[in-house]
C-alpha cells in the first residue's frame, strides 16, 4: 500500500470525528504498538518516500468532549494496525499546551504532522517543525509554509442563512462558538449573507455560545428569546449544541419548528435520526482527509521542491425539518 493511501485511511477516520473543536488538556494518546520515545528525529530524504513501517504520524488536535478522543483512538488504532503504521495523538486546550504537544510529537519521532492550530501564539513552534524538514498540514487554519485543508465555513454559513431566508425568515440569529479562526469565518459568512439579503441584523442577534456544549447553547437561546423582538430562526455552532437550544425552547413552551426554527452545523449522523430531522450543513470530512493525505504524501515525495497547497472544501446543506416555511 502506498504512502498516500495509508495516510488517507488514517486521516479520513480522524476528520470524521473532529470537525468542530476546542476543550480540556494536552493529553498524548499512543496506540498500535508501544514505540519508544527518541531524543531527536530526522526528516525523510528529499528523493525517497518512507515505507509504511517508517511513517510515524503525529496528530496535534484540540481537545473535545463527548467521546471524541476515545473515538479517534479507536479508529486510529484500527487503521494503524491494519497498515503497520505508528501514530501518536495529542489533544490540547490552548496554544501553550498544543506547543508542548508538538514538542512531544517531535521527540517521539513523528515523520509527518497534522495540526489543528486554532490559537494564536503557535507560530514559532510550528515554524521550527517546518524548518526541521518534517512535513506539516494544518486543518481548518491557514499557516505559512505548510499545506492546509479548510472547510468552507464562510460558504457554509452563507448557504444556511440564504436557506432560512428562502423559507421566509427575516429575523435570523446566530449563537456562535468560542473565538477561533473557524468561528471568525462563520461570523463573517453570517454577517455577509445578512447584508447581501438586506436583512436587519441587531447586535443582540449575535450571541456567544460554545462548541459541543448544550448548556451554553441553552443559555444563549433563552437570551435571544427574551429579547423584545426575538428571532424566528436560530443558527447554532454545531449539531450537538442545538440540543441544548431545542430543550430550552421546550422549557419555554415553544415548539420546533412551529414556534421557532433552528439550524445546526456539521451534519453528524446522530442528529439526523432525531425528529424533527435537523436542518444543518454537513461537512465533507472524507474529502478533507483525502486532501490532507495528498498534501502530506506530496510533501514527503517532493522534499525541498514542495510548494504547500491550500484547499477549501465545501459542505452539503441538509434541509431537514427544523426550519418552518413562513410567509414574509
């Protein structure tokens, strides 16, 4: 099995579980075989691609809850065992802990690194790794001198707003997640779409919540619905977060979608089994994994002649049943 295929299998499994990020502590997780830590690593030669046994994939991801780390470890171990591939996963809560995690991956001997550098303050650590000759691909964040794969957060949010508008909604609010590059792009897409459609956007219709946190989204929902002129449609930071909003609306005696329409983001299968079926944007995790694999393989194979690529991957709108058709 070639380098690209091996990395593709691993990254596709990882990305399916990791598209909405942020959380707790820097925690290295190593499965497959107990590979000994080494003091220093050496980048693959520019003219020679490593074999499966030589590839050691380092993954520096933001920490999330709801079983994400356990799920990643399970799928990573499965693919690594099948392909005789070593890997190490680290999860981090902020720039400082992810910087330490990156150092740990280098010391472990990672030959390629995938990173979700969601926070400022990581520039030096990543640049040192890139300068050492270890190929790096960043996910959902643009960084100089390395490949990057981005979900089209601006386009996705724009499409969701325009869908709600097409269903007759003119009072659309957004409960957004923590301050990350992903969040900033989604806010830009939301505001841009509202402007293009000529919608009034009160400051109160933008409320900070948290990713994967139903309790936080519940509080944001109550804040929005207690406004003198509440929204008819609320967009949430992700599919899991929408559960808190829906529950809070029910506590207030409001039903979805008859009284209030709601929209998620990510398109996870679990929320598509609920009734009413959630309206959301499904991100193409598999394609992002393929592109990340292509970048890593190309970086290894081309060596010093490698020119980093930047890829933006669109999603698919799932209309669902949680946005009611209104007469404007």
